[in-house]
């Protein structure tokens, strides 16, 4: 369980970042952001290094609002063991059980409820933070611009599901996958989600 705790990218993580960059090599970006973890900072740098359409002078900025969900006490834990503890009170034994029997919203609330130190983010805390990030992007970036945001699996899955409830929650978003949102004022459209295909029209 790796939420707010950080670690260097593995060799596979570095390779996935470069692959994502190659998928987006011909996409021009006007702005680039990453969360405040070293793993997203490096991913963003490797991705832009593969880009052929973006000005090399573009400097990515840190936007902490798009960091991963905080798992609090459960950070660093074995995921299957953690979700057994979190879901036990609700007759669930895995993350998938909780989502299928309740919802993605309840996964956060149940985690907060099970955290003995109350450090995990519940659903309201998570969205309060993420929505501030979206407000920042809307306020600071002119219309018609392409923005790259490098974030994390649970955050990406949650954002896509919020704006399109038909977004499949399983399997997990792949490392280096690409999700595209179109923003029109306060309206968000999920154009595609969790794409990794080499022949996909990004």
C-alpha cells in the first residue's frame, strides 16, 4: 500500500514512464504537472524526454493536490492483509469485495474508520483536496490548452469514475497508462481511460 509514502521508481517504473512518453510523443503540451512525490516527478521527466511535440523549455510544476489517496496507518502494508482488516467489519475480504458490495466512496470511508490513528483520508477529505487542484488548473490555465498531469492509480481511477460512472473500476490502472479528460468550464468528459495500446489514437 503506497499512498503518500514515496520510493524511487523501479526499473519497470522507469520503462513504463518512457513507454508512456512514446505513446504521447506527438502530443503537444502547454503545461505539465506532477504530484509532490519523487516517483511522479521522475515519471513526468521521463515522459517529456520522449516527447517530440512539446517545447524542451517546458518545466513541469508540482501540484500536490493530485497526490495519491492517503492510506494512513495502512501505508507500507501488504495490500491483501490491509483490505482484509479494512473490510472485515463489512463482511468483505478484499478491495474488490468492498467496491463490488459497496462503492469506491465507501472504500475510503471504511479505511478511515479502520485506521487506529485516523490518518487515512475519507472520501470527503480526498475530494476536498483533489477538487482544489482542478480549481487551480481552471483558474490558472487559459482555454484551449493541453495539460499533462502525472498522478497515481487510485486518484486516476477515482477521477475517471467521478466524471463517468461507466468507467470500469477493475483492473487497476496500469503503470504508464494514459487517461484523457476534456474540461469545459465545470463539465468534465472522460475521453478515454487506462489506455496502453501502441496503436491507440492518443
